[in-house]
């Protein structure tokens, strides 16, 4: 099964945040969208509006644990690593993406096709897809 198969079953909306927004805004967006991760976007002169990282619930917790109440006023850019964005494409297999997540100790990956953000896949999406596949296999056996 491929990442694109999972994305077709999900809602089309991708939750994003700009690098210069605060942790408080990020937390509000996650709550409003009922998501646990946001794609961080930045405007790059040569490439336009581009994904540069992921901001997750873990980042919110880390900001508050390390900086107390002041953590909510920190910028998203202060808490993410933009050196190397880990991503996948819709043509990647779920097995490959699961391995990539394990290797980098992450639970969410932006899905980028032809330099364009087309979705986000989570470890939960992958687990659900494997469960669905197992149920179909069991039913046909």
C-alpha cells in the first residue's frame, strides 16, 4: 500500500503554521483542527511558500517544560530544526515511511510531490491502514 492510498481517504485540509507564529497560536490551531502536528511553512524567495518542518504537541510540551509559562510566547522557528526536512512522497510505500519514522523518531511526515505539499501522514494513519488490510485479509481467508 502507498502513502497516496491513505491520503485519498483523509480530509484534504492540511494544517499549517508560519515560522514566526508563537507556540500559543500553534497550540490553538492544533486544538481547533483536532490535529497533533502542523506543517511549518516559510516564504523562500526562490521557491515561494514552502514546507520547512513539522511542529507537534511534543514541541509545545518541550517549550513549556524548558521555559515555563514564557514558552507559549516563543516562536515556532525557535523550536524546530529546519536543517533537513524529513518527508515522503505519495508514491512511497507505508512500510518505507514507517521505517523512516522509526529511524528519525518522528510520528508525522509531510507528503511532498513535485515540490508541492499534498498532505501529512501519521504513524496512526499507517497503523490504521495495516489494521484495515489485515481485516480484509482475515475476511477473505
